[in-house]
């Protein structure tokens, strides 16, 4: 299990004082706060300030004081320790890949093969034993995520034929 998470990618400089646009992972936007320590390759950086400009985050790093220093960071991938950004209910993709998914009765639904980003929530892509795929919304009311993932879905979520009954 990896202990680092991809926070985002540095974009172009903003202004002359060392600020940069950062393209953030949508799930980690709220974690980007002053004091957060990130890695840009071998370089360690600390966030000094964050503000928004036209709907995009602008970040200033400690000791990045001019446009040239900011431009040197362009396209750098920012990583962060997971422990620094994890919330209580956060689940990392690599931690659910390969887990079995069962319904409320314990019957096997399939195995998690991927996680897809959605506008309102993510989706688990579950490989069915019969060879098909199933997308299950990652919503607290539908899933209990532990060693095995239990689906508490309405009729039709797992098997469309159930919705017609």
C-alpha cells in the first residue's frame, strides 16, 4: 500500500511573486491549506498560501519568491503523505482494488477492478462472475467498505431484472 498520494500538477506562474496555478485532484481540494508539506520530485515544498482566481487555485510555496522560481516548478507533480490529507471516511483506490463485493445476503456480486470519477461521486467498476461489469455508486448509504464490500442497494442496482419485479 502506497503512503503517498498525487495532490496535483503545477501549472503556469501567476504574477511576479512566485505564485502558481495548481491543477488539483478534485478529491483533495479541501486538504490544500497553508502548512501542508508536498513533494515535487526530490524537492520538498511547504504551502504558504492558497487563494482562488477565476475558479482555479493559486498556490504560493515557502521560499518560491519570484516568477522564475515559480516557472521552474511548472509541470511538477505534487505528492503528499496520505496521512496528512486523509479524512475518516476516505478510501484510496489501490486499497479497494481486488476486494470482493457481496450483496446483503452475502452472495458474491463480483470483484472491484477499478474506480471511475463521477460528477457527484465515484463509481466502483465491479467485474461480475459471469464476465460482465457493474458500476456501483460510491455512496455511504449503498456501501459498507471493509475487507469485503457489502452493497445495500435498491432493487435493480445489482441485477436490473430485480427492478422489474
